[in-house]
């Protein structure tokens, strides 16, 4: 049986929470989730992430209407592109919103197939047979440095440019969306999160908390507690799906 739960928290340092998330589980049909991490000043970041989540959710309504059927991967990409347009157009309506944007990572599960989209450095992980695998690739300066071999993944977690992303929703009329597809099975877990989690909690720590068992709510709360124990310098958003 599939279960799904998520949370978002301001953390211990930031004055506002610019993260947003949404998720839905239809037993025997599908499950979807989305996490966004806004940027561009307090009001603008809040608005960008909230708008992106809302527009993404609106596209997921197509899942309820067989006559509106779309291939799942294409639906996720279109939902992300629609979120991008909404944020981009809103940014042009007020000086206070200029330059605002947001990351987005979204997932859709139908039966044993998982589709994931991402823009920016919010992440999706697949935990299967005791192993944690990152599905997404960060669109960030430090990820590019890691891929070139200039720094290690551990150095990236503490790099002074770790918050500089190279791709985001809302900063241009069109956006390039990464799409992933993989098979999942009973006993697997899928985790979506903002960088507020992974900048202070390692992949191995995430794996251990998930394998320690419990409901998605219990696991998400334990991961948040770990983040708070480490000072939670950023907003934290976590959504966990268990099969």
C-alpha cells in the first residue's frame, strides 16, 4: 500500500519560509508531489514558490479526467512549464517581484512507474533495497564543479557558492526541464526535498532514517528534527512516498 506525507518548516535562521509543497494520493490510481524553493526576496520568493505549486497542482487535475489523458512524463513537463510561465509573467507586473524565481522538483507515481521532473537544486531520491540513489541532478554552480572533478561532493556541501543555481522557474519565458523515469517496487521509498535538508543532512543519514522505519510522517519529522539539531540555516521541505 502506498503512503505519502510531507512538511515544510521555516528553519531556525530565516525570517520567512520561501518553500512550498503539495501532494496527493489516490489509492489504486496514482500519487504525485511537488516541492518548490523560492528566491528573490522575502515576498517575491514566497509568491514564486506558492504560484509554482498552485499551477503545478492545477495540471495534475488531468489525472482525474480520462478524457483529458496525457502521457505522464509529458504531463509533468507541461505542468512545470506552466508554472514557469506563471511566475515569469507575475515577475513583470511589479518592481518588487523583479528577478523572482523558484526551484521545482515534482514526481508522479502510477502503478510501478515513477516520473520525476526538476529545475534547480531541489532533489528527488529513490531508496531501494537499502540503497539511496539521487534521481535528479542539481542545476547549480557547485554541481557543475563536482561533475568536472574540481571539488568533491562533500566539499560541495560547504562550498561558499552552494546556493548559486544555474536554472530556475520564472527567470525566463521558457525553461529547460529535466525528466526522469524509473521502475519502483514494493518496499521502495521516494523522497523530494529542498536544499535546506541536504545541505545539513547527508544522503547516508537520510537513508538510515528511512530504513529505521515508521510512517512517512514519522520519518519526515525525524529528518526535520535532525535538520533543526544542525542549526537549520535554511527553510526545509520534505515529502516522502512509501510503496
